[in-house]
C-alpha cells in the first residue's frame, strides 16, 4: 500500500497543479471565486496535496540509495535561509512574469526587487529547497520526491515564460529587458518594507526549524 499511496499522491499533486490553471477551467473558477479567491483556493489545495505527498513519501517502503551522515543536515540548514528570504521578498509583490504576482500593473522594471535576479523567484526557492533536501534523504521515495520537485521548478519556469510571452506579446520582451538593465543589487522601493521582509524571512527560517519535528517528525538539526 505504501507505493500505491505514494503514486496516488504524486498523481494528485500534478493533476491539482495542472488542471485548475488550464482553460476553460481556470476562467470558470475565477468567475465564481474571484481572482483572490481562486489564488487562495489554489494555494490551499496545493499545500494540502503537498502535505499528503510528503507524508506518503515517509510511509513508502524504505529503499536506501546512499548512507546517511550527520554532515548532510548542514546542506538544507544552509540552503533554507536564502529560500526563506526569497519567499519573503517575492510573495505579494508585483511580478508580471509569473502566475503568482500581485498588483502586476504596479511593477516597476527600474526597481524590480528580487525579480531582477530571476523572473521566477518562487520556483527558484522551490528548486533550492528540493535540491538541498535530496542530500540527507538518500532513500528512493524521497529522492524521487525532491528530485521531481527540482526538475518541476526548472522546467516550470520555461513553461511559464512560454505562456506569458504568448499572453503579453511585445510587453514581455520590453519589461524583461528593462528588468535586466536595473542595477545590482536591486534598490528597494522602500527601505522600511525591505527591512520588514528581511525580518519576516528570518522569522520564517527559525519558525520552520522549530516546527519541523512536529510537521515532519524529524529534527533538522545535527
């Protein structure tokens, strides 16, 4: 049953991420839930299925691929801080290149924030998170889980770019060129807001360290 549940959770994960954003289902859902309602419902469903998938990976038969060592825990410990900071800088910010942007009409390519580094900061965070968690989870189920997420994040950016180019037309290339021309590091639009987001990212990091044993049954600390 372990592999059966794992396969079912994987199928549910991809179906719930692919179907709601495809026409005609997405316009139908947005018309009934509203843009914000659709975003909240889609996020809640994604998190629920992700929690099921992670739990199913832990219940799958254990097939070791490499031996565990305490040093491996330092890889996700180091990687998760930039992941949390990227999330704090990206969530709720204008980003016309992504499906997750908010108030995209307010996007300023001269002050693109974290979008100066990548058009898809949330996918970058997912890729770092997944790749780092492969190292201390050297069994077949978890390597498939985190490895799939890493590939999904890399390929997902290309798919989003293709769709956004089609939707935005010439505006996509114009905004992307202006984004790349912004200085590095990108200047914040507001220093107080920037400091608040840094603090929230650090709080998220330490909160995950504290909650990890209760959420996933394993301490992230060596």
